[in-house]
């Protein structure tokens, strides 16, 4: 799976429709440094220190939408682990499902996603148009 498709999925921007998958890529603007990215991002950026110098740094520009769904990406091409991409984003909420399982929930105008681990299995539910309450109901039914 390509990095861009994985990022779209993780950002909750991939929607499943009958017989096809539609992916909306996150609009990130390439920047020269973490300091430059911080000007666009409403949360404190944590620059990955142990991976060396990032080959690409990109951030959600203010013109791309609300700050509560901003993201910054660091891509490192030559690490001992191959290419590594670190993504930091705002907009997610930690919720509890089934009374005890922590889950990560993000609701946005572009789609919603809830993700949790249960019994060693990672569950990801993506909905094109669902409220916070709808996503919690869906998770409870799975």
C-alpha cells in the first residue's frame, strides 16, 4: 500500500463506497523546517530527533481548512528501517467503547474514523458522513 493511501486512511480521509475506494489526500504544503511548519499548526510539534534530518517536512496550510484538523508530516528516506513517515495531527479524541476499551475517534466534514485494538485485532471503522454519536454506535455494534 502506498504511503499516501495509508496517510489518507489514517487521517480518516478514505471512504469506502460500493465497488470502489475513494481517497482524498490530505492537503499538505512542503515547508523548510519544523519551525516554519509550527506557524501553520495549532499544537506543539514534536520533531523526531532520533531519525536524523527529515528529507521532507509538510504541514496543513491555514487555507486548507479548520485548525482543529491540522497535520504535520516528517519523511525520512534513509533510515535503518527504510523510509519512515511520522505524522502528527490534531482533531482526534480518545473515547471509551464497550465500557473499557480506549478508542481513537476523529469526526470531520471529510469523513469520520474510529480505531481501537481488541483481543490483538486492530479495528478501523470509516464513515463518509457520520456524527460522533453515530461513530460510537457503529463501534458498539461490531
